[in-house]
C-alpha cells in the first residue's frame, strides 16, 4: 500500500534532505545564469562567458566516475556536505578576489572549474540517499517530491537572478548564492548527517573503484538501457532549448517582448512538470516504470510534432505545457527503476556516472538544434520529436521487462565489502 505525501514527509531525515536539495539546487540554478552575467559585467566578453559556462559544467561530467567512487567511499551525506561547503567557499573567494581587484580570466576559470569538480557529489548523492531512507512503498512519492521540487527550481532560479543582479550587482548576487550553498550544508548537518544510512567503504584505490562503477553500468542491462533512452530524451529538450526562442522571434505575439514570451513558455513547462511529478507519485508506478517511461517518451514525441510546431504560439504553449507534464512521470520512472534494480552498494557510483551520461544528450541536442534552425525550423521540431520516439523505442528494446536476480548480466570482479543497510 502506497503512502500519502504527508506520511512520506514524516520519514525521519527525509524532510531535511529535501530541504537541503532544494536550497542547493536553487543556488546551482542561480549560479548557472549569474556567472554568465558576472563575466559580461566584469569582463564584457561573450567569448569568455561561454568558456566560463562550459567550465562550470564539463569538468564535473568528466570526473563523475571518480565522484561516484568517492560517494560510496565516504557516504553520501558527508560527500553532499563537502560539495555544498566547497561551493560556498569558492564563490566567497570569487567575491573577495573581485573586490580586491585581482580577478582575471585565468583565476575565474580556475575557481569555476573547481566549483564544477565537486558538483556531481550532491547531484548524485541526494538521489542515492532517497532509497536508503524510505520504504519501498514510498519510493514513488519521494522521487516525485524530488522531481517536482527540481522542476519548480528550474523556473524559480532564473526568475530570481535577473532582478537580484539588476538591483544589487554582480558581487552581492554571488554572496547570496554562496549563502544559499552554506544554508544547504547546514540544513543537512542539522538533521544529523553522521547517523544517515551508509554502506561500508569499498576496498581498492579510488581510480579502480571509479572504473569498476563505470564497468558496472555498462554491463548492467537496465542501467545501460536507461542511459541510452534517457540521453535520447534529453536530446529532444536540447533541440527545443534552441528552437523555442527562434520560433518566438519568427512568430511575434503582438507587441510582447520575445524574451518575456520565451520565459513564460518555459515557466509553464516547468510548472507543468511539478504537477506531473506529484500526480505520478500518487499513481503507483513501482514495477511498471518501463511502461511509464516508454509511454511518456512516445507521447512527448507526438506532442512536439505536430502539435507544438503546427498551431502557432498558442499551440507551442500548449505543447510545451504537455511536454513538461509528461516529463514528471518519465523522470520519476527513471529514478525509481534505477534505484530499485541497482545494487545499493554501488548506488553512488551508478548515479554519478548515469547523471553525466544521461545529460550528455542535452548539449548534443542543442548543437544539432542550432544547425537545424538556420535551415528549417520545422525540421528542428521534427528531429526533437524523432529523438523522443527513439527514446521510447530504446526503452522497450533495451530495458528488460522483468528484472532477473539483481538484474545483472555479470558479477563485478571486485564488489563492495558489504551491502547497504536499507529500510526496504
């Protein structure tokens, strides 16, 4: 029997984890836009802004296997706290150097790369802790709360940064973001992070554990299938990131600002994602995740084209809202299936590597979208739809319908010394 959201929020330490996650994600979402505005304000260079934005993301993706091994070695709660504290410290240093007048491009890039390197610890650690805290009949709801809050923050972060930056300036905005990271770390410590469920530290060197985690994912049928299917789904979003604003520019709405219309469209998609996630949490998907993921991806493809592309801005608005609504069940299904079928002792490494592989589709889709819109806007929407349909096909073709024993196609050569302690 599934639990209500109120009952799920009564699970010890879960509210503290979700609060910390919300604050940390809000800080990260604000930083993604603020660092670009910071570079433009201080250096007046769009080229440097692009490189700094790249440096704030790519290094973390590259070292995600090592970050995952560190998660399993230190425990997720400790690793998350380290990341949030390090982010607060690095942004504080950025402000200090800026006020001293010694901030140059090399120093800014160094601080940004260091910020990126610890990011996978909290990105994967938060979602690795959830299945350790909640019983099996609450996993859908916990993941729905996590996914819904993430979607809401994707709307709220950019909404807050613009006015804050305009009213206070670059350095005060960075101080606020650093304070949010510090608050996230403190909220996690306040609920007793040292007593959180954890696995025994794996043996072997950090690099060996990282390689083992990557090999585990590649050879695990469900995780391998999810990586392919979800990266294709993210490629659809990547194309839309470019195609939607171009569509608005080419189809103006009266005298409305194209920036305002574009922001409103994405805000509606984000809010719909919150609704979709929370509704999914009430409709038990445990054991039916594969069906939910595939059906959501299939429906997303149909909505993107022809609905979003063929009925003007009104059709685009309706289509994006439905796409956002469908993102909720798809994300909840992915999270629950990954958590349920993976060995708990490998969860930190699995989620860190999965995060990077899954999100790789987003920049690839954006690159493809940028090329397509200059040729044909309709073709961009067709490709976005096609990648979602391919995601649905990959879900049904590559992810096993039923899990075998631990759903493994092989036994790791150097497994963890001990299984996780789980409330399930």
